[in-house]
């Protein structure tokens, strides 16, 4: 049985468009019966710049974490020129707490392929790479199967749907590096080089894959494109939060009764996602903290969640970010020092080692935190921990440095008392900082 | 012209240039590890972070191109904090064992630790441990723990040496510099990565752990390995050369030199077999003798022959001053027309970077100052033919082991008199009647002319018996300066060798000609007066960067005896 998970108690009503509850939708016949590849046909009848305009009007913002307007990004690609142009679809999805793209690979791979083709048409691209994290073995095979079917149905390759448009799609497997989800590392990885981020500028739209203009979009972003073309930008822009509209795949993990990926419009309150969509916290415990957008986003205190919604602006105002909408819920009994130590270990393990602050700082953060976890840290280490995180932030080649620093900084800001309590030299009568 | 303001000073900033580039050009130091003017920028060390107005974050000066009106701060509080942070990060896993590190004293990380860090570390955790002695190739060893992953060596191997064998493996603090499987760093320029390395990670198998940097004196010189004449520093301790390193000269060798130049051009200077006195053949054996006796003997022997029974060979290994006096003495005083030299060209052994087929540093110069065939075509071939047929009976040879060539060797036995200048016994001295112990390039002043017609100076770095490091203005190491006369390191052997030009001048005096040269510079001054292409030059003008000769067309014909 191949059906995406859904939840009956959802408060905000939503009918899935990215992961519709259609049985065996991953099969090309089923997909086409439901109107699949209709958006492609529609797009091919439009001028490329009209497609870009439509995506711009939809206000679609990237789903890979940065929320950059997709249509604007596409418009950065040079219109003419002798160089090849490339599209990279980023499915490296390696951030702890994030597992939404996997659902698209599994349940609706043709939507991704269709979106890729429309993006290629819009930007005049004749070769696209879908980069999938290597650990997604099963989903790589599923997408490969779907792509084969699309090729054999003449939906990819030469003269697509007799439009005269030709584009190739390649699936590229990652080799187990979080850093390759960073767009410039991803390009180096495709080129066969070490997964090191590139210094920007130049930006990929000028100098990207093999030195050619390149656009990199997240899998979920691309999956939204056929929906925009099919239903129109106006419909899309009206879904959810006006400044960050559209359907959103929210991955919920941690202390909830029904973890999983839920498709919903943007702007759903976090508490509704936790209590209605994900079945609430086991044992009706209180919520100590949530990380709203994948492990690199800033932690929020449980008591500060009232009114906070799952969209870019609301979470920004709350002091965090929507990231990849990977919501990690931690109940009142959670050892946050253990949590942040594990997160820090992840970034230490995944730092590529190219630039100094991240290479050295991530390891230092983790080593310091293991002392907190073991109850062997001193009060002075609390300030040191913050200093080390601050010294990484903003000083690195890519965003991994920030991604490693933010969780530590926010955990220290929100839960400084937990750190102080784990020190050996905190005076017993010392007031615990809030 | 666009303008950029750095630390309150405004400079011209041509489009496409980087902040670090403009700053360096105007004498503003922005500290850096990974950036190097000859390598593509990598932007990885983060040491050159500077504050640029209107940019939200600090920017790396090495890869931020200037824009008109840009305002840059290289020493604001924010910049200094970032610098301190980078230094602290670099030092947390770097071994802090400078006292036993080969790089200490010339280590960028050590220097910056004094200059740009707060001088203490808050790191109390365990350092990462990595392999300590990895052979990257025949000449270069790697201490992985010391590596700060700046990638200079990787980029040099890729971009300059065109042997892309170096890479990083692993991630984060576990990153390891290594060679690709089944490859090694064995290109002809491999040792340049040693100076490029800003820390003690890459060391020379030949030199490592032989001396601390401050124990050695460093003297500007020129490599004698080929006609490129790479600019070098000669490093001497206890009157012994321990290493040669390249010295930057954009017109000649940029920042580089080849491994052969480093390893094969100085060992003979130190050799235990060096001649330390003139030799005169007595009853078939070469016996050490005094200089006056050897010189008197040479003159009296030469006088036994008619002018055209005597030939002289200059040397591409000898200085312009030596070659000039050789041809002057033999043409003007002895009166022979037979002056030439043996060329040492290895066809095919050359490349597009530095290495030249001509394996001498000065054949161009020797030719220029008059060591070239006479007006009737009296060249090397005719000299050798004359020796073969007995018409030439006496031969005088500057520093060159001409008998190493079998074709030359087979005729030398015909000679009635062979006088050579040599550094040690060799195939040619086996035939010689008189051998003058010549000082090497490392023991005297002089000039060479490279294949680009670039006149370059070399200076004494190793003292001979007649020299005194302090009194003769040698570059001095701390040991040279502060050691007592009976200290162990003051006892390096000093040979009784002399510059070839001085030996020739002494011969001339005995011949009855007044050669009033006190120094090599006196000889050079005469060259500038008598050889038009040298006109206007002086040791001062040649300096440490060299000067190019006037166009070849202006060369006067060889003087006629």
C-alpha cells in the first residue's frame, strides 16, 4: 500500500497537492491518469519567460531553508549565451529533523520530474541533475525507475511531447556528506571533486556547474512548480501566509504521538501542528522546547510557542526560522544538554574542514559540550561556549558554520540555566540565570 | 580610475583586483595563510577577514574584488576580534612545540601568533592526533598534525608544477593532506611546497632537523644549476651550506626553483675533498704547494710556449669577472687567439617553467665578456683539433671539468702543459700539471648573465682562509655574531681557495703586467667600461634583482690579440 501519511484531526483543512492520497501515484500511468504531465504540456505552450513570470507571481519561496523567491532566482539565469546552463535539484536532505523530500521521491516522483522539466524549459536548460543523498538507497531506486518510465514515455529526452524541446535528467547519488547539500559543494560533488563549498561570489547563476550558469533548487521547491502552472499563480499565492504562500511539507519528529511528514498550507500554528496534526505529546507532557526548521534553526522555548506560525515571517519574528520545516519537539523531561551535544557532534562530524573557524570551532563546541553533558564543565565554560559559537558565526565560507553556531547560541540564550546547572563550580546559592 | 579607501588612505583600484592585492601593493599588511600572489585564491584560512562598509559580514580580502568607493578597515575592533578568533582556532589543534619544530623562526603561524593573537588559548580539550612523518615524495616529508589545511601545496602542485597529486581526505579536523593512490610528489619542483607551507608541516628530507633558522646566515645568491639563474638564498652555519631556498625575482624565477638546483648545486662547496691549496705535479704526483710557487711555476711554464701553442678555455660556471680576465690575460698578455669555452647543453632537458637545457649559469656572460671564438674562427673545435694534432701544446682551463666529456678527455694526454682552476680533484685535474684551488660561487663576489641576458650578482656566504665573516661584510647568523672564537660552531673548515679572477691577476703581475684589481667589483667596473652591453652598470645598480644587458647587436667584436 503506497499512501502518504495523513491525519484526521487536522484543524486547518487542506487537500494535499504535493502528496495527494492517490494509491500508487509513483507509477507513471497512475500519475498521468490524474492529469500528470499536464502542467508540462501547458508550460511548453507558454513562452519560457511567461513561465518564470508565473512562478514569480506565485510568490513561491525556496523550500531548502533560505526561503529565497524562486522566480527571482530563475530570472538571474542569463537569457542567451554560448555556455551550457544547468539545473541542479537538491535532494541531499541530510539535516537532522528533515525528511520531507524523501516523501516526494517515494510517493510522487513524477511531480518532481515534471517540475524539473518545466524549470528547464523556463530557463532554457538542457541538462538537469537530481542530487540525492546516498543513504536514500530505496528512494534513489524509486526515482530511477520513475525517470526510466518518463524517458520511455518520451517525457524526458529528445523532443519532449513533440514540442521540439530537449532536455536530459541525470540522477546523481551523494556519498554521505551533509556538506554536499550546500549548493556549491553539491556542484563540486557532481563534478567529481571533493565536497568543498565554493567562495561566493561568483554566484552559481554566473559561474556554477563546470563554470556554467546554474540554478540550484530544492526538491520540494521544484515539486511546487507543476502545481503553480496547473492551478495558476493566483491560486497558489492565496494559499497560506501571503508572504510565504503555498503548500508546505512539515516533518514532525521528537516527542509527538504521530511523527511524520504532513502537507499543509504555510502559516499553521506550531501548537496546532504538534497537538492536532501530530497527535500531541506522549503522556500529555509539557513542551520544553522545539526546533522549528531542522537542527540548524534556533531553538524556541515551549512556553513561547503561542501564536507562532509555520512560515518564514512568523518564525523570524519569534527569533528562529522556518528552515526546512523540520519540527523537532522536546517534552519537559528532555535533557537539552544531551540534545545540543548530539547536534554539535553532527556538525563536527560533517564540517568539511575547508575553512578554519568551522573546522576547528565545531570540534571545540562538541568537546566543550561533552564536558557539560558529563557534568565536568566550569562556569567559565558557559561564556566560552558562547564565544566559540560567536567566533564561528559569519566568518566561514558557507552556511555550515552558522548552522553549527546557531543551535548552540540559541540553546545558551534560551536555556542558560540548564548549562549552569551542569557545571562543577556553580555556587549552590547562586541565582540561576533565566 | 576607481578608488578604494583602506584604513583611511585612498588608492587607485583597477577593476578586478582584490583588497589584499591593493593593500599589499601599498604597504598595508593584511595577514594571511592561504593566499599567495602566484596561486589561485582559496579563501579558506579566514585570516584576511576585513571590514568593508555596507557589507553585512566581514569579507576575505583575498577574494573580495575592489569596487569604486569601497571603504575597507583592516584593523577595526571587529576585524581584530575575528583575527584573534582565527588564530585561536588554528592553534587549538596545531602542536605547540615550536622549540622542536623545524619551522620555528620562519613560521608564519608562529610569527602571527606573536603579532596577531591574544597570546593565550582557552582550549583545554584533547588535540586531534595525526601521522607525524609521511613521505609525500622523495624530497618532501609531511607532519600532518602541523598542517593547517591552507591548500597552498595542493594548488602549487596543480597550477604551477602541473603534477596534481596532492589532495585532502577526511573531513573537519580530521582532514589529512595526502597523495592520490599510487602517486607521489616527485615533480622537479616538488620542494617549493616547503617554503609555501606557512607552518612546519612540509619539510625537506635533505635539510630537516639540521639547524635552527637563526643559527644560519642567509646570503643573496644565484643558482648555478642552469642558465635560468634562479635567485636564491644560501643558508650557512659553521661555514657550511645547509640549504638553498628560492628568492623572489619576478623577472627570473618568480618564487620558485627546481629540486635539482636546491640539492645538487652546493654539496661540492662543503665537500671534504675540496682543494685547499694549489697543486703542482712533481714526479708524476700532484702535490700541494704554496700560491706564490704555483703562480711562478705557471708563468714560467707558459713562457716556454709560443703564443699560438697556447689556448685558454673559459667556463660557463665561472663569473663574468673570471672569464673577462681570462680572455684579457690570454689575448692581451699571452697573445693567443685561441680562447673559447665548453658548452654544457643537455638538449631536451628543459621545460616551460624554469629549467633550461644550458646547464651552466653563465655561458651567456662568458660569451658577452669575450670568451668566444677569435676573428678567424678559432673556436673550441679548432682548439681541440690543435691539441689532437700537437699544434696546441698548452691549455689553460677555468672551473670546468672538461675531461668529463670523453671526446675532450682523449686528447688531453697530448698536452705538454695543462693548467686548471678547480674546486676539487676531477677527471681534468688527472691530466693537469698545475691546479689552482678556486673558490666557488658561494665564496666570492661576482656576476653571472642568465639566458635572458640578465646580469645577476652573487655574494660570499662561505668564508675561505683569506676571508673574515665580520670584517669582510658577510651576512651573519646569530652564532656568527655572538659566538666566541673557541665555540664549536666557529670551527667550520675554511679552504685556502681563491677566486679565479684573482689567480689570473696574480699570473699577469708575474708576467709583468700591472693588473690593479683589488676586488671583483674593480674587474666588473672595467667590464662596464670595455664591453658596451654592460655600459652604465655597477654592482650597486645590479643589486639584488639584476639588470638586463643592452641589446645583443651593440656587442663589440671580440678583441684581436
